[in-house]
C-alpha cells in the first residue's frame, strides 16, 4: 500500500494520507505499520494499522484508467520497433481546400522544404470559427480551416499513399488534441525530421 491509495475502513471509503516508517520487532520481523487515513466526505482522519485496511481495487483500477491516456503502455523494445518504421517531419500548410461531397475531409497542400505533398484529413468537423471569421461571414468549415494556412505541424511522411474521395493522400497530419478549433503547432523549418 502507498500514500494516495483508495482503501476501505470497515464500511467507509478513505485514502492513505501518511504511512509510518517501517520498524522491526525484536525478533527481526517487520511490525505492522500505522497509517493516517483521510475519510471521504469527512474533514478528519483516523489512524489505523495497515493490516486493518483493504485496498479498494475497483477504484484503483478506475484511477489507473483515468491516468492513462486511453492507450496501454508499451515496452521500450516495442517503441524501438515503431521508431525504426516511422518517419515524422514538420510540414507547413500552404493551401487548404474543401473536399466536395464530404462533411469531414479537407485537402491540405503541405511544404516539406524539399517537396510539396497533398494530405487529406478528417479534421474539418473539429475546427471552430474565430470571432474574426464569424464577423467576416466565413461560416463554412472551409472558411474556418483557412486559419491553418502557414501553420506548421508534425506529419507522418512514410505512410503508403491512400486515396480518399478520389484524392491521393501522401502523409498524415498529427494535430495533437484539438480544442475549440485550436491545434498544437510545431516549430522548426519545414522538412525538419522529428523521428
């Protein structure tokens, strides 16, 4: 058990707030530890022997899942295998175009320093208008997406080309989390290799 672990004290829920330093009995065996437990919904704590507590496994599992980003942890050796395969570079978006008959796709022209590529991405629904765009009556998703021009992002550049809505896409944008239309941009010159 560690500080912060969710525990049961009889029928009450609590969390370990402090654990006494371990000590050894005269016969050399470890003594039962005392710990301070903060009771949920109460503004006080109680002292208990650690052997009297039971870990709330279901709550601990939920916390681990919440701490996790939704993806399971991988071994370092797995990362090395992925790293060998992926090529990630910075690209600067120069043109944004709507993809006809699609509510989700936009077509990007991306400058990678020594070459220009076409990237088709499904981020159009995640982009929100700025106040300036609303004032200028640019209420379409394409108008909102125009704010991407001249922005730099990380792209996976060694994917096999894929055709979406009749347009060949030769890289994949990695925009990070998109919140209120804001995306995580990258610094560096187009073509800079990140991985």
